[in-house]
C-alpha cells in the first residue's frame, strides 16, 4: 500500500494566492526544490533596520535524530553561511526560545515561455518557500552532522574525499542554523505557451510571432585545477558533473514540451 | 576624463560584514547582477504574519524620466509578478506615502570551489541586495514603459516582436511595482580555492584531494516550438541564445582561473 504523501498545513501567510493549480504543499516536492538549489535566499528582520534583509546561504533538509529520513519526511533545514550578530540577536515578535522567524526561498528557472503577447509570456520554473524559526546549532555533534550534510549537498561524496574531520578551530568557527519548519509551499509551471483564444485566432499575430519555449538549465563545465593541485579530478566529481548536466538538460527540455493537465487553461498562463 | 563611479551609501543594514574585500557598492556592479538575474527574490513584511515573506518576481532597473540612463546611473527597480493585496496593504513602520519596505536579492552561481577541507570549500558567485520602498505604478504610461523594459529584459527585442501594444484589459490587469532604492551592495567571489597554509603543507591531504573549481553557468537550449506556432524561431532569439551561452560559459571559466588581487588571502576564502 502506498504511503500517504505528507503535506504542509495551509496557513494564511503560506498559501499560494494565484495560479492555484500550480501550487504544491507536498513535502517531497518542496524539499527537493530546496535541496537542489545551490543558493538559498534567507529573509529575516532586524529591529534596527527599516527593511527586511535577505542573505544568500547554503542549506540542506535533514533530520539529526533520524538521519535516514526520506526527502518527503518531516525535516529540518540546516543553513550555513555568515550568521551575523544582528541575525542572531533578532527575533521579532516572539520569545528567544522560539528562534528567529525566517522565510527561505529557492527558485529554479527551467525555460523562457515566449507567447504571442507580452502578457502571456511566462517562465517554466520551480520555486519553494519555507517559513520557520531559526536557531544556532550549539551541539558540536549536530553541527558536525549538518556540516557533512551541507558539504555533500554541493557534490555528493565531498566530505569523505577531503581532509576530515574538521579540527577544533574549524568546528568552533562554523556557524550552522537549524530552521524548524512551520509551513511551506511550492509553485511549478511547465509546458508550452498558453495564449488567450482571441490571440490564437489572430492570424496576423500567429503568422508573425514565434511561440514556444527556450529551455534553460544549469551546466557544469570541465573542472579547472587550482594552483596547488597535484591529482586528477576524481570520478565522484566527474560522474556528478555528467549526471547533473544530463538531468538538468533533460528536465528543462521535457518541461518545455510537457502538456499540463487542464485545470486553469492551456499552460495555466 | 573618466566619470566618477557612483556608489550606494553604506547604511548599517546594508553594509557587508564579512569578507569585506569581496564587497562592492558600485551601482554599475549591483545593477548588472540584478538585470541579468531572470528571477529576483523580493522580501517584505505582512503585519498579519509572524514571518517575513519572499516572492519570486521579474525585474529590471530603469529610469522612466530618463530612459537613456546607463546601468551605472541612479535608477529605480521595476518589478512584475503577482502583487498580492497583503503585499499592497503592508507597510511596516512607515507611512503609506513611503511605500512598502522591501529587500530584493539576486545571486548568480559561477563555480563550485573544491578545497582540501570542507571549511575552505566555497562558491564563485555574484550576489546583490537592494533595499528600498515599493509602490504600485499608477500611471498607465509609466506602467507601459516598465512592461516593455521587463519584457525586453527576458530576451532583448521581445516586445516589438510580439503583438503590442497591450490592449486596455492587459494594461489594467498588469501590476508593476516601482522600488525607490535607498541603498544596496554586491558581493563577488572568483578565483581558485584558497586553503589555509597548514593544509597546503599537509602532503597527505594534497596528494589525496583534488582542488580546483567546477565552473557553473546557465545554458539555453534549442527552442521548442509550441502547439500553435507556425513560424521559425527568429534570429533575435537564436542570436540571443548563442551569445548568452558563450558569455555565461566564458565568464564562469575565466572566474575559475582568475587570481584575485591579494587583500584577504588567497581566494579570500
């Protein structure tokens, strides 16, 4: 019997308001978009600033208490990057025991959707947001778990193929944030352009304007050895580059052609 | 005589705290990173939510009053995307005439920097943040200016090669935000790995671990025609794909090899 797919609860601040059919609350969908995003944008408030702030950080979903958990399970988000004192001292509208309220966003661009009219132009994309409370990880063992998780999130196998474990100075100088997730959502758009009927019936426009999708994907190039390198790039890196390159390209190309289930009109935009 | 390069003022909330040598406050650097980012992450606060929010939006820097302004001039940021009522009604800690305080972030990943130790791993990247006040553009002529600017930001020439101008319904249904920028900053990292001296002197580590950069860049694939398309992809699209692909690849590859001016140590991380 198939397991039930877990979903995040729909909260007023976390519910997708527009293009509802594109929305997903499935943990597996949301977590995968986060885990495959090399840079996450983390928003927080600092009471001394009139503006919200965004910091680019690295992050991966994981469970320290149950490391074998699946991507679709209830997980925490571990973040690495510069954790400023203003980021640490800030917790707007909640006690310090809750941690700092944050919003974390990740977006993948999969294609430029070129339509008959500017208004029907769109992107094929996958985006996620997570809302939760961030706290500094104080336990050295949990910090080590998170460092390995995040390092292997860049290229799987990186951790064990470098000089580990970190020494005491490295371990103490590394700041890791753990975000306990309250809710989240994803939005996904794929498929060809979906112009309005009156434009598709406009022979002049149809005979003038190319309509279709330019697939967009991330590519990794040939490894460039550094100045003190003396070894060849190992297969765990070269295999990773090959498999990522074929996956991202195939994903973008199939997204360009894939016809959406008709719920909100053709292409849903 | 060369013009002076304009810089954003350093405010407490907008100053880069770590890796100072990587920071830039030059308008030209910051605006270019924003303009070449197909998705911007826009953060704002909603008084009814305990969390800040982030929405992915499209945007371009421009000047409605002086459309010929350079990328390095004082510009506004025009944003297009779903402008929710909560986004509109929100202005935390300032009068409605100021507009809504926002932070806008854009990040480009240029390479995976693989070092001897997990701690010295890094990315080659370019990231920008802008802080400012966002207001809905009410003037139809300015909205039209922004729509053309943003459409041509996806692929230059898109506007005039589609069915334009937008009709009354399209024009009135499109929401555009104008962000008056208060300040901003950029961070840029390039170059090979920069391990600590004691690790570079560790023969066992150096003989075991590959160190170098895996260049990362955005690629655009072959255009995929949509179901009601009857024309060939035009040269303004195919030329754009070719030039973007060679530029992004060359940029990432040269960033991998480029040696930084020594200010904060090799590679500055």
